[in-house]
């Protein structure tokens, strides 16, 4: 019975036009599961609110609602004796929002499992539809994005990702007005590549510079180039366009999924920290030239090792240099304390919490500089024993 409901739901969603996926899902879930109602919420760009796909509804604060708790915990939350369920909508670890279903009578375990499977089907369909319509992008934005921010958000691979070997997440601020900071990642069968980029300048100039850099890095990566060649080719592309007048600070990391060895290139990069147990340690790399500063720059890799249960933070100077109203910067001490305080959270919640604390530190003002935080939890391949040699 459950499998038949799920099959009908899946067929209905794939036959729906992209902009109509949410409405189709609501009707299919109500009819298929005998629900009194269903509502889909998408997380906004700032990771602060859940916004309904139904017109005229007030957004829900993630911090103050059961739907928000389901989103943060990534687990089903029940209320009203099980007659109302909040189910996370997630694809490969990328958190899209929450499905809320209201029932006349509580479902048994099999029925709840069926709804959770329906939420997974819906999330995957929403992710595909999102690339083919502006409907869901418009719903997610609570303010108008600047043109520079529009470019930056379109560059992102997602905001979180989960695999057997790792879990990672990232966030940009100011979410609706970011300029030149960005992050990127790509997973392969035996490795993971992560980059964090800071294009110099402000506004559209910084956004276009970062767009060029990420495009060049992806082109080199997808052509089979190694880490040093990726950096060199991207540097040449930026220099060819700007002749050294503009350049890009970039951190490139390649994680070996089998061993935990990390190759790194610090080309004017953000800050890098490792949390092992309760100890936070800065990872210091040799500074190399930013991409595009000079022509034909050659780059070299350095290495360090991650052990299972290690957590890695990549933080831009827009976070550490944030100024409180009294003129005191956020700084490494506050960062270290925040890293320790969030060690029980998963990476998506870590970056959400850290960004929220940074904004509270500057008295809820909009950051005056771009801020990026990327958090990676390393699990490793559990059949192997890793030793630290860094």
C-alpha cells in the first residue's frame, strides 16, 4: 500500500511542470496519505526563516518553531499527539526546507516511514525543478538580492553535502548583498575538492572576478588537472583578463577519501582551523601568490592529515575582522570559543550558528565585508586506520 502511494506521488511529481511541483506534491500527499493538509516550507537565503510555498503565509523562524527544529535536527518532529508531522526536505545532505503534514489520526510506524520516503522523493524533485524555474528562488528570498549576490548564489554547488567519508556545509554573508566571497566543492570516488575564494574589490566587479576564477578552476578540474595545475590555469585566466590589476585569494584543498591526507594550496586564502577533541589548532600554510597577480605563477602543494572525528573550519577575514559597535574585532579568541561551543552540532547547524553569532556581535547590522564559513566533519573510510603525521 505504502509503495503504491509513493509510486503515484513520484509519477505525479515527475509529470508536473517545474513551477507546479510544490502544489502537485501537496495535493498528492493529502489524497495519498489521507491527510487533512500539507504545507511545504523552503529555507531562506540567510538560513533564518522557513518560507511557505503557499501565498500569503507568514514565514516561520527556524529558532522558534517545531518546523524549524525539524530543519535544524534533520529529523521528523511530531506534535499534537502525532497528528502533525514536520519532515525535513534534504537532498544529498543539502537542506531545502520542511514538509508539514496535518492528519486526522496519527499514523503508525509504517505510515510515518512512508511520509518520510515521500519527503525524500519531494526533495529530489524540488532540486531538479529548481534549476528549471525561478518560482522557488523567488519564494526563498525575503529581500531583494543585489546583482552581485545573484551571481554568487548561482555559483554555489549547494550549502551542505553528506557522504560516508565526510559532511560539509558553508554559508555566505551578507546573504542578500555578498560581493566576491564564495566556496565550491566537488566529490569524486576517491577524493573531495574544496575551494574558498575571495575576489578583490566590491560589488559587481568582485562578483565577476570570482565568477571567472571559479569557472576557470572548474574547467581545469573537469579536464583532469591536478591541484597545482588547477591553480596555475585559473591564475593565468585571471591575469589574461586583468593583467595583474585584480587578483583573487583562494584556498584549494584536495581530500584523499582513503587516507585522510589533505593537499593544500594557500594562495592568499582565508583562515584554516582544525578541531580535534576539544582542542582548536590553526593550520598554518605557506602563503603563495593570489591567483592572477602575476603571469605564469607556479604553485606547490602542502599536506596535512585528518583523523576520523576531526572537524575543519575555513573562515574568511570578514568573520574574524567583524567589528562590534565598540570597535573591537571578533577575533581568533571568540572564533575558537565558538568552534568549541558548537562541537556537538552538525556542520550545517555549525555554520548557521556561527554566522548568527557573528551578526549578533555586530549588533544585528549587515556585515560591511563578505563573510564565509565552511565546516567539514571528517569520518574517513571506516575500514582504514588513519594516523596523524601533520
